[in-house]
C-alpha cells in the first residue's frame, strides 16, 4: 500500500506508516489526514466493542492532532 500511495503523491509529501507512532511535536503542519480504521469494532458481524476496541485508536489519533 505504501508503494502505491507514494507513486501517486507529489514528491516531498510525508507519508506516515503509523499515525500513532509519529511525534506531533516535530510533525509539520497538516492540511488533511487520509486514514481509515477497521470496521470490525463497529460491525454487527463483529464484537461491537466500538471505541473500546484497540483497533479503533486510529480514529482518536486523527482527531487528537
């Protein structure tokens, strides 16, 4: 996925492989995040743990910065 994304963005664009592992204190200003998180925590086919499921932490990482 990273290779496909890198091939389709302008040179100089920073791609973070892990949103939650980056340091916001040194991260340049951001106009937009493009991210997704698994639907399993919210799906009726899953455990329906919602935001209590660890896989949902990406959502919090997007709004925290």
